[in-house]
C-alpha cells in the first residue's frame, strides 16, 4: 500500500471516527487486491491468530504470543469497544478472504484529550502474501 493511500485512510478516519467506515479496496505493489474494512466480532478468531503470528515474528513488538493471553471473547469485546466508541475504530486488511493485518485507532478517553487518537498500523507488520516483513526504513513487501 502506498504511503499516500495509508495517509488518506488515516486522515479520513480521524476526520470523523463516529462515521461508518466504507471499505476500501486497493492494489498493492504486486497488483494483489487488499480490502480495508471495519472489523466485526466475526473476525475475532482470525484476528487473534494473526496477532499471535506477528508477535512471534516482529522485531518491533516487545512481547511474544506466549505473553499475549487474550481469548477470542476478549478480542470480540475489544473490537466492539473500539467500534462503538466515538473516537476509536478497529480496521482489518483482508486478501482473498484472509485477514492479513489490522489497524487500531484508539482515542483518548479523558475529555481534554479526546481530540487525540493513537494510530497503530499493524497491517504493515505481517505480509502472508510474501512471508516478508518490513525493514527498519518502513518499506514493506507490499
């Protein structure tokens, strides 16, 4: 995914997080199609598997899958909480019906900080299409 596509998506989300997210399908550098869409509770099991996969392979995340002891029910609750909060959202990236990443935008809950949101672009970490991971320069195999 190009930086401009990523910037457009994040800017669109931050403009009004209370809106419903319209899925975006984009072409990767290798011409494969990826859809970025709102996560649903039906994604919880696949998302848990994906998170455990990239926790064990990323050199940038300081925990491993053995440290991450969430259940499918807890992931469902996390998705529902983010997507029901006005200034937060959980998106997933999907290729051929398989989750390949996620993006968690978590808004601040303190009233004076609610205009701020933290973006965690985890969909750049794992690429099961090529089994490659990003370099420290931020370039990915996408």
